[in-house]
C-alpha cells in the first residue's frame, strides 16, 4: 500500500457514494487458499462441500478496512464502529453459500465477482443485496485491497416475489377453477381478418356464407396456450398434449356456426361474448356447453391472449328439455298434448303449407272399460290408440291427444284424398292391433277434413269433429 496521502476528493467519493462501499483486505483469505493448493487441493468447490466449516473460517479472515456512510445507513447501525463490531449479525445464514461462490472465483484468479444474496440489518431486517467485489490495482497478487459494493435490491426482489406470488395465485385459480378454462392466442385470426380488410371485404358475414371453408381455416389458426384440469376432465383427455392434438374432434358440426358469429363480432370490434352450443368429448359423447370468450386486457389490438371459459350445462339442458317435453307432450301416450296442438294449429294458420288436413279420432267405449276393468286397462287402451295413430301417418305429422279419449292429427301439405288414405290406414291398423290384443277391443271413431287456407283451418277442424261424431253415433247404434 502506498504511503502517499489519500486524495481528499477520492475519499469524499468513497464516503458519500450513494451505494454501500467496503474496502477490505482479503490477503489472509488468499493465504488460506494458497495453503490448500499447497496441500494438493485441486477442486475447491468439492473441498468446501466436504469441509463446510472452511467457508466460515475464510469469512472470519476478511479484514474490513473501511466502510462508507451509505453502508452504515443500509444496515441500520448508529456508527461505523457499531456495524464493524457486529458483522456476524450482518453476514450469516445463506450468505455462506454465496461466499463459497466468491471463494471459487478467487481460487480461479478472477479479478472481480458479482452475486446476489441476503444480508441482515442490525435490527434483524433481511436485506436483498447484489454484491460486487473487485481487486484494486496493485493488489492482484496479495488481494490486500478489494473494493466491495453492495446494492440494496430489496424493493426489486419484493416486487418479483409479489409478482411470482400473484402468478402462482392466478395459476392456482386457473388450474383449479370449477369450469373449463382455455388461454388462447388469436393472432393468426387477427392477421386473417386484417387480410380480408385489405382485400376490401365489406361484409364478413356474407363473405363467410360464401366461403364456408374460411371458418375452418380460422379455427385452425387458433393456438391453445394452456388449459386447466377441468378441461381435461370435461373432454375426457388424459393429457393437455392429447387434448391439443384432438381439437377437431371437440369443436365440430354446429360449433362452426357459433364460431362464424364470433369471427363477425371480432370483425366488428367486440371483445367478448357468450354462446351456447354442443362440443364433443374425446369418447364421442356430446357436451352441452355455455361458452364465454373475452380478449384479455393488453391484447385488444393483437388478440394474442383470449380467455375462453366453457361450462358444462348438459344436465341443465336435459332438465330444460324434459320440462319442455312435459309442457308439450301427453305423459301417458308420449304424443303431443292439447297445448301443442293449439300452438301448431295457430302456426299452420299463418303459414304456407296448405292444403292442411285434420283427422279427429275418438276412442270408443273408454268409460265402459274404466268402469268394468279399471283405469289401468283403460290407460292401456289409450296407449294402443296412440300407437295406431302414430304408425298411420308420416313422421312429420303432428299426432296429439287433446283430451281423455280424444285425438287429433295435423297433416301439413296434405290433400283431402291423402288424408282419407291415412284414415284407411288407421282402420287397417286398428284391425291388426285387435288381432294381437283379444280384449278389450280397440275401436276408433274418425273424421277428417281439409283446409285450402288459414281462414278455413278452424272450420276444417269443426267439420272433422262433426264427421267423427257421426261415425261415433253409428258405432253406438250397433
């Protein structure tokens, strides 16, 4: 070390620097390392791992020559002396692992080293630090003068930890959400939409109707970034990789129409929407779903992050369908009920499916069967009548039970002659049915009439009803 007086300016720069500075003497540490080398040690990290106490011994050999004011402030000491007398409270715990890395740098002859770790203020507060030491000129051989700078990165590390905790929390919420979640990249779709605008496409909806293959192309442009556990369960996939490779088996058929709507909405600048539809599990089972997509904040222009949530509403749809069925069907026969008959009659009145024919049928002798053999036998006879009537007409014809023993059939686009043929089939199937059921005998009184327009439809119903009663009186007269 030179005996020349210290430069006051240099002293001031050291003392008042805005970062913690330490002037240290590592010569004793250098001597310790030289002794190990003389003893035949060739791999210092392996030696330190086998002799962990050596790290502490080396730390104790460091001699602190000077520290600046920022150092006193950083470690919350009242004075330099107080801090220097308590260095064991500052450099402890995990710092030994970091110092082992420093020793390895010295062993390899490195003139400087940078690392991060944790020191402790004298009040026990942990301080995240970035430490840099550099051997000063003239001390390369002895390591008698080493300048150490310590940067307080606590706020930065706290922000990183908070961000990591937030990401872990989000990941936990994403992975364990009770609905299917998909994080997707729509940038490929964005480029496709931009290309269509550049081509001068004025109406994307009309364009997609004229180019249906474009919908499939856009579906292929979606890049799935991640899905959660519920997604794998819902679509019965054993892994995310298998799911990603099977998207064409999940999103197909009617979902194309929904996706076409989504494309149009993106074209119009909408950033979220909700639809219902049907997806398919990988075993082929249909899954009724409610899908909500939304462009995540920050991706409004690029569409690079879109969140898709898919809720399984299969049970709800089944319940809705069952309630709808109950509202439109007769429970005993499975035929449509009076409410549906009247609704369909009103619809046909407003429509263009004329001529429309109506067949009215009444089950003969039901009261007598109920009284003599019980209502369960009467119910069986009602079901037999419903089966005969359903089998006598086309699948699209509306067969209804409008009362206890009364039935009506609406035949859209059917002339009176065709309706008479249907009545003939009814009579033939009644005879056939009675061959399989000896008792009680199934007998139906039937009437039919046709309407050429909506104005005539109610009158046709009345005429068919009158003709049915004419036949019924004949049956009672026999």
